[in-house]
C-alpha cells in the first residue's frame, strides 16, 4: 500500500500541476469570453432550463437529468473535499474554488452541449459523451475507444474510493459503527438502485438531491446567523489568504490556487466528462438547453454548496492547515477531512452534529456512486455499440451491476490517503483526456449558442434544425425525428 501511495502521489504531482491550472482555468476563461459571459447574461434562463419538461421512452426530462448529474456533483467533494482544500491551502482555497466554479460552468456547458449534439440511440435509449464526440465529431474512433476505457475504469473502479471511504469514516466517527458494516450497506443499496437502469437512477436522484441540498444549506444558514458578527472577519481572511497575504495560515498563493482548482474541479467534475453521458440522455429540442442547465448545476454545486461547507468550517474555527494553524475546536495532528465539518456542525448542534454530517455525506456520496455507475455503463455501451453486440452489452451491464457494489465495499475499508489519492488520479486523468475533445469541438458550441441566442431574441422556444446547422457525424435523422413538428411548422 505504501508503494501504491507513493506512485499515485508522484503521478498526481504532474497531473495536478501547473498544466492543470492552465488547462481548466484557461479554458474556462476563454470559453466564458467567447460565449459572451453567458453564465451571467443568461443567468435566469440557465436556471429555468432545469425544470423544462420533455421526457420520453428514449430520454429523461431535464429535471431528472439535472438531479442525476447533481447526484454526481454534490458529493464527497462538497463536504470533505472543501475541508481538505482549506486544510492544505488555507482559507484562501475557498476563494479560488468559488472563482473556478464560475468559469468551470462554461467548460461544463461546452461538454454537455456537445454530448447532446452528437448523441445516438442505443437499445432505445439516448447515449452520448466524450467518446461519441471524439468519433463522430472528429473522426477519432480509436481515441473514442481510449476515452471510453479511461472514463469507464475511472468511474467504475477508482472514483468511488473517496466517496465510499468518507461515508464509512463519517459514520464510524459519529456512531462507532464499523466501517465494513457501513460499506456493506452502501454496496447493497447501490446494487438495488443501479439494477433498475437510468430510469430508476434518475428517479432516486430526483427524490434525494433536492432534499439533501435544501437541508444542508438550511443548517449552514443557521450557523451563519449564529455567527453573523464574524462574517466580515472570515471574508477578510479568505481574500487575504487567497493572495498569500495572511502568513498565519501557512499556505502560499500557489498552494491556495492549486487546492481551490483541484477541489473545485473534483466537486463540479467540469471538463472530466462525467456530466456529458447524463446530459446526452435528456429529451430536448436544442443541444444548448442541457448545456445551460448543467452550467447552473456547477454554480449550485461549487459556488453555493461548497461555500456552505467552507463557511461552516471557517465560522466554527474547526480546521487545520499544513502550516500548523489549529482551530479552537480541533487538536493538533488531526488530518483534514470530514472530521472538520463534523466538528463545525457540532458547535451548533452538539453531538447530533456528527450524525447529521454523516447522514448528509451518506446522501451526498451515495448519489455520487449511482451517477458513477451510469457513466461507467455508458462507456461500456460505446465500446460495444453495434446492433449485433446487444447480448454483449447485456452481459457487461450485469457485470457492472454486480461488480461495482463489491468494489464499493472494498473501498470503504481502505486507508484515507489511498482513497483520496486514487480518486484524484482518476479525476485528473479523465480531465486531460476529455478536455482535448472539448477544446477541439468548441467552435460548434459557439455556433449552436448563436443559433439559440437568435431564436431567444426572436421570442421563439429554441429548437435545433439540422437542415439549417449541422456537421459531419451528427445523427441528422435522429434530430429530425425529435423536432419533426417544429421543423415542419
């Protein structure tokens, strides 16, 4: 295990180095500029697309997709991940996390819009994502297969590590329940959920995500109200630490930026290709609509929920940093993670605070796991998408439905650093692989957004007409079928 940790740490230093800051930060800024700051200009429209109706036998509604995608986004990274970022990068990491969330929404918009544009129908369901975009948009079939393998292995094998471990650890800290027992329960629940396919996955996510998000934000609001006089000082610390001006917290500006970008990207999953399979499953009239709703999801996830966790920890003064600062609610030597957020909640809720955060983590991280499953399944469907391979697809699906819960159980009982390091490695690798395709195909996003914008200004409900705007690789007949009435009219 020591050798594995050493290797993964070595790899993460390169994957999450300056190059990643330039890749994600640079792409987010460039996309934002080229799309005319759409996340601000179309802020209201962005949120309205979440509740748009339009499910069918082939696709799910925008709201169901939003909840399924948010199930992946609002997860371990929003609670434990924020605490880890503040632990390693100081309070300033929260500033960079919020900033990267705003620009990451443009990255997410691009990959989800492209996933919709190049979607296909497999076994009666819409399928799409980075691999489909690579093959159909660029003609890179071999790269598409490579992408599918990387994303499939990452989401099925490694990404669940941090989520499962954190749930088990949180319940052990709160109740003393052995981690093996908790991880076994999670594995069983995961099996029951994913066995029902995308319809059951989306219905479970639609039931859990709104509830858990509202409850968690409500508790944060209570903490803010009870500590309202400390808000100015906390904001001052966050901003000064973000630029390396507060030596008390021991983190340089470089560390603060790196942790903010890493945890912000981990939380929102922008650019890594996680959101695109679910975005492609939406029944919609225009590819830009899922792009907008998913961009709103990044705001909710990183700008809102991560800020809630950050404020919860900072206001309660229950965090530690690599430079040696120890908050009044913690003891020296405790590593960053879920314990900081639990300690923060306990300052307001007493002993129940530990249990509350454990339950929130269970909901947050479990919904993450079911989303990971769907992404892994979509990757497998791409690799065996030919009509004559239908039996192979069914076998692969069953292997995933039984195999992932077993892996989830195992990840729930490993060592903390290994869990987080493996998840970071998987996330970073898929981001590099996926972002090449998003950048190469981004001009299509600009053209689609202009088409959408023109129709909105004309007072129309935007729809995509492949007779007017199309490229090689787009399933023209599928889009003509979807918008048959609108095109005819």
